[in-house]
């Protein structure tokens, strides 16, 4: 997924890619961990535009993913469909402090400004798009927002059955404080 800057015209550049899951960086390691499994090719669409010395890439990344619910532990499928905006630069940047002379300033790196540096006449989008993809994956995937999960005492799936468990009464060190009132 390389953008050749000399192919970019004034109206920008539009591209569509479809990658097999094993072609995406680190996807195989995620699948081997058992957290997620990519069920279909990863679809990537983007447009790239030149804005001064910057290259802005806006797009969408989508695929089908299988995972386990973070509450009830059942396997389920969901569609990952995320938009992204990435800004690339190949120029060193200097940001001036307020009140400082034009010759004095603080030099900030591209990363500190949220820009992705590149060198040469082409941009390799592979790593940046892989990062966007993995950031879009949920930390705790849920089969549905209404999922009640498992009972913490007997382990029954509360989506299927209701249990009669009552939370244990902990008679610990601080149980004497539960009825204390402060004036």
C-alpha cells in the first residue's frame, strides 16, 4: 500500500485495497492469541490530498471479525467499520513560542504534532493502516449491549437463565463501619 507522490494530481488520489488477513501486519499474531479472528478480507478505501507540505489520507477500513463476548464468553461475529484520517509530512517543523523572535523557537518532531514522517517521494501506508485497524478493535468486545454476562457466584449465563444466588455477606474488618453515620 504505497502512494507515489508524483502520481498524485491536484484533485488527489483515490485507492481501494482488499487484503487477505495474513497479509496485514501482526494480524496472524492476534489470531493465534485467540482474541480475534478475521473472517474476510480487510477492505481499505482512501483518498490522499496534498495540503501545502502535508499529505492527508482519509479513508475507511472494514472487515468481519469473530471474537468472544467479554461478559458471557460466547463466540460472536461483528463488523469492524472505521474511518480514519492520517497526516504525513516530510518537512522538519519548527513551532515558535508566543513572544519569541522568529529566529528563536521550539523544534517539535512530527510525532509530537500528530503527524507521520516519511522520506522520499512515496508513502508506505502499511504500518499506519495496521495501527488504525488494531486501535479500532474493541478492548472488551460485547455480543450485545444488553448482554447480562455470567453470574459471578455460580457461573450461569444470565442471558439464558436466572439464578437464585445472593451475594455473600462479607464480615470483614470494615463491616462495622457500614452502619456508621457521620454528623
